[in-house]
């Protein structure tokens, strides 16, 4: 029985150490984002400037099909960054989602992936 408890304690120690390393990695990974390249802008500023860059809608396709901002392209969040993304890194990105919260997370991914400037519609499509 004593060997069983020692084995159980060693697995708990390994699990706790692994979990700690994973959480530390998550925290460090998100610190390396230059948030000065991300700006939340008003509806008026968004409308006035959105044609100067790439207009991206990250809502679900069904919502996009019901209504969108003219000229917007719809992307799934998992396809917006990475090797096969169709986003130009040298142009600004005008980004919106339903209410603005998902856009902030995606904007960090875009900046980390090398996009120079990301503009988020304040309040998302709901406020547009």
C-alpha cells in the first residue's frame, strides 16, 4: 500500500508541475503582443476609414449572411492567422464581430502574426 501512495504522489507532482509550466507558457505567450497596434474606434471613425484597409467580419457565417457591412469578408477565427491566411500583413485590418469581445482576442493574434495595424469596431456589429 505504501508503494501505491508513493506512486500516486509522484504522478500528482508531475501533473502539478506540467500544469504550472503550461499556465506559465500561456502567460508569457500573451505578453509578447504589441497592443499599441490595436485600436478600438468609434462607429464614425470606422465608417470613415474602413475602406483604407481590409474589412474583416469574424461572426458566424449564418450571421454574416443575414447582414454585414458592405465590402466585408467573413473569416472563421481559426483561419484568420497562420500560414494559409488570406490577410495582408502590410495593410491595416478593420475588424468586427458581434459585440467587440471576440475582435479583441483576434486582434492580438493578428498583431502577433505580423499585421501592422488593427482597428476594432467599438461595440461590434450590434452597435453598427
